[in-house]
C-alpha cells in the first residue's frame, strides 16, 4: 500500500475511527494535526491541497486525498475481516455507518464538541437553541443502539466490523457531551467488548 | 436475487435513489408507500417490522430489511459498473455519498421538504431559526460540487457511479427548496448528462 498520511484533529472521533482501523490492521499511519478551533482546516492552502470541504479527517494515500471517515475506513479495510464477506452483511455494515453519520454524530458528537471543547458559555444563540433537539435525537440514537445490541455481540452478523468502529468512536466519549451511558447497559457491554479486543487503541493514543 | 420491496415515500429523493439504481440495472422493485406527513413510518408496526429508526427508505430483500439509501444502493449495485473496480475510486464514491448525506441532504433536501411540502407558514420556530444556516450550507455544498465538476463528466473517475445517483436525487429538485441552479453551470451540465443516460427514470415515474 502507498504511504498513508492522516490529516486530522486528534480529539475528533471521526479521525480516531481511521486510527483505530489502521491499528487493528497493523497499518503504519503518519499523522498531521490541524487545530480546528483555530480554523486551520479553512486556510486557502488546506482548501486547495487537502480538502475543498474544509474538514478533517482526510486520508492521504500517496498523492491522492480521501475525505470522509467512512470512505477512508472502507479503503483501508477492504479485503480484511473488518468488512463482512456476505453481501447483505456488507451493506448492513454501511447502513450502520450511515446511521452513525446522520443520526448519531450530528447529535452525540456535536454536543461533546459544544460542551467539552467550546464550552456552554461560548455557544452562539443558534447553538443554544439547537441543543435540546440534539439531546433528544442523541438519546434516540443511543436507544436504538441499545435495543439492537440487546441480543448481539456486535452490530453486524456476529463479528467486529467497521460498523462497530464507526459507532464506538463517539459513543465511548458521549459522557463528555452530557449523555449518561449508564442508561444504556447493552451499549456499555458492547463498549467494553470493543475496548477489550486485541489491537485496540485509545482515542488519546 | 431475492424479491425486492422498496418501503418508501415516493417524492423523497432518498427513495428515488434506490429506484434509479434499480432502473439502471433492470431490477424489478415492488413499491410500498407510506405518507411521512401523516406519520405512517412512526407507527408501532412500522417500527417493529420495517425500521426501528422510523425512517424510509428501507429496502426489503426477501425477509430482511435494509435501511439507509446509500447502503441499499450499494447492495443492489455490487458487481455492476455503478461501483468502480478501482479501490481508490470505490472509496472515493463512498466519500461523495457521505458528503451527500452529511453536507448536502440535511440542507438542500431539508429546505425542499420544509418549503415545498410543509410550507413556510407551517414551520416551527426552531425550523425558521435554522433556515438561514441551511441555506448557506446548501449553497456551499453546491459550490463544492460545481468546482469539482468543472473539468469532469461525473463525480468519480470518468464513469457514472452511485455517487452521481446519490447527488442527482436532491440536486435536480433543489429549485423546489429555493436554490437557483443557474448559479451552478457545471452542476447543470452534469444534471443534463445524468438525465440523458439510457435507463434513466424521473422522480415521479
């Protein structure tokens, strides 16, 4: 595989997903950090050379740039056990990754960013107005995960896949956004299972 | 392939994506409609039998249910030219599909739904407050698409893929959400190209 460089903001769960995939697969990953709180992913150079969307993570593969955490995880994991061989299971993995990006991350991750990184006092009026809706939607996402995990070890089939990595990233730090994970015992059991797997690394590693 | 049933709300672009993939591949698709304005995807029966997330589309494959439009499109298109054979291009296709769901659909599609389906007078205060931000974000998504398409025929490589289908669905009806597509000429040219392909069907077909 060509040289891999992760353009990232280290505390971001979306960036952590890619590091976690690389760790499980034993792939070397060079890391290049940007402080999103200082706007370092909105500079003309970043927009021109790394990602016109002004966002991290971006996985650089040789001279090519791949934004979007799910796409980068998929690229790294193709041909590995992290992607199921069964056609339905493979699509079902993408289903949970889409759920994470659409229903989970904009609520669970955004509240963590707002409350633990910006801080409640620094929020705009629009952010303050959106907070209760995001709390309800984040709880609904955790409810759905808990119900799904009640009689399963992992999200798809009976194996650990990219779906688990995608959902682990922001769920295990949801407490920083004010979600009390004790409310979701099946989720807690699954978090422990994922964190106990060989090859696992922590978000601050 | 097992019998395919699409659980849908016909005017939804997310549902249209799946019909468009099936049309291009010549796959028969039985359609079952739900009126989301009447809450028909939030009934106990729907939540239990079709999708605990209370959302459409859901692709039913035999007795199994697959929510999320991107996952359903991927399931149908595996092994077809709609998914690139090259590893980087395949991931890059997923990247544009993720961009669509995260940066495009929550803005471009939501404004269409709010303005053309609910109507400006029926919006809640929270929706009214969110409207200007969604307008700016939707325009930014269209800007990025326009720049990308300036020297390309399709989003990934030089072929029509699921990325084009995913982005076509809500872009071609963005006018219903108050976006003036004349501002984005490269997008317009691409919309015409996609609509002119053999096998194409309209959203109301």
